[in-house]
C-alpha cells in the first residue's frame, strides 16, 4: 500500500465532514452535498505536495468502503421493516412495479429513439433512465425519518421489483452490447435465479426465526457484531455472484433479522457504520463522475431529467392511488424514487466497454448528477410540492396534529 493512502483517506473524511457541517448549517440533505464534494475533487485537481486531491492512490479503497456503505444503508432499511410486513404488501408491490416499468421504461425507450440514436444505445439509455438508486433512496428514507410511513413499504418493494428487472435487463443488454447476441435460455436462467434467491431468503428467514434467536444469544458485542456482519457480507456477496445486486442481498438480511428478538441491539450497533460508510459511498460516487465530460450532452440530459421526474411522479401517483394510498403518500412515492445512481453508472460503463457512441458517457454522467442532487431535494420538499399541486387539483389539505389539536 502506498504510504500516502492513509493520508488521502483522512483528507477525504475531512472533506466529507465539511460537507456534513455545511448541510447541517443549511438544513439541507447531506446526500447532494457529498456528491458535489466528490465531484469538486478527483483526477482533474492539481497535486500540492502531499495534499493530493486527485485521490488516485486511494480511489479503489474509497470505492470499496463506499460499497460497504450501500450494504449498511440497505441492511438498516430492511431492519425498519420485516418479512411479514413486506409480504402482506406483495400484490400491491407487484402492481406498482408493473405500472412503474410500463411508464418509465417506455419513456426511456422513446426518448433516445426520437433523438435518432442506434438500437444498442437506445437499450442502454432506457436502462439508465428507468432504474432508481437504491443507495440514495435508502439514505433519504432514513435521513428524513420516513421509514415509519405506510408508503415506505411500497417504495421498498419497488426497489426489489426493480432489482429483478435489473438482473434480467443487464443480462440481455450486456449480451447484445458486448457480444451482439443474448441467449433466451440465459435470460430465463438469470430471472429464475434472481427471483428464487429472493423468495428463498424470505421463506427461510420466516421459518428459522426461533433458531436465529438462539444463535444470536451472544453476550459479547464484539462477537455479536462479527457474526452479524459475516452473515451480511456472505449473503450480499452470494447475491452479487448470481447477478442480483449486493444491496438487495443486504436488504433481505435486514428484513429477516427484523423478525428476531435482537432487533434493538442490531440497530444500535449498525447505525455508526451506516452513517460513516454511507457518507463515503456518496463521496466516492461524486469522484466517479468526470466533470470535464459533462458539457457533451447538456440538452439531452436536461430533457431526460424532466421526462424522468414526470414519469416517476405519474407512476407514483397512479400506483399509489390504485393501492389505496392517500394523495400525499402517492406524491411521496413518486418523488422519492426519482434519484438515479449506481446502476446508471454501471450501464454507462457497459456502453464504454462496447464502444458505443461517446455521447452516452457524457449523457449518463450529467443525467445521474442532476437527479442525484435534484432527487433528494424533491423528496425533502414533498410536503411543499404536494401543497402547491393539491391546490390545483383540489386534493385534501395536509392535517397535522399539534398537542391534541389539528392544524391545516
């Protein structure tokens, strides 16, 4: 290991701390500020003696710690729910997922088609514009204290629905882009493995609750934590090996352990890891975006952002109301799932490996950056947005309880 790697890690943490203090002062979500902090430094910055803001030597380590951040975020989000609670909403989640895909995937296909891009580029851009960022959504739900809201289980289920789609779609698109063909047998195999893995974990988790309660009767916090994180990384690693996002594996572990008697102890131990490594993820995400490539596709990215916001809002409203949620809850669903992130970057990398049009890289970088910043802002201001739109459509006003009284 290079002798300056530890210094760079410390420097990165100081930058993250400064972004956190600024977010606290502005009373703003920390997510976009962490991404912008990562974007502000990186390979394009100069090196001043040992103060190297390029983070080249430590890039792989920061990226790895960022991946851990996603696991902890999704694991904690799973702890806030339970397998039973998610299964009870299964039919509504399936219906929501179909509506979401019908609207947003169609938009993702039509937009690059209208621009006149080739077929492979159209398929890549459709994926980029369709899938939400699990990491950003999870961070927002925790940061804004929305895990207790009824619509959050719908958002959580939609993340899982999207991941099944991702597993299938990535196998199809990677086959077409990299080899020029996609085997139907491989697509079916990938879909069956993804769905079977999720159902299997949830089913076994329900059946083995009493056994898990006994196994986790560990007096030492140190041993308890190593057992916990060992299981988390094993399941997440296995899910990644069978082409299911590692974040979904972490979410499943959280859902299962939420049923145990040790929930409070687990949450207490996980929170510091969630916050520390989660901050590193968003910083490393910003580092992965090259600001010099952003001007290459300004107008397509801006139009795509507007279409994505409209599509997500429409799908959230339609599916939410059809599932019996209030107008406000439906607005929350549509705005919370707007952020784009890690999967869009993966698809952009696939386009580069397949030697597709260079504009795809610029488009993906700017599109993801805008929605990674705009998504948290829209989610945070969902109450204000609902109030403004509600007056236009005649929706019920927000009623808040204050010391036994009601305030409109």
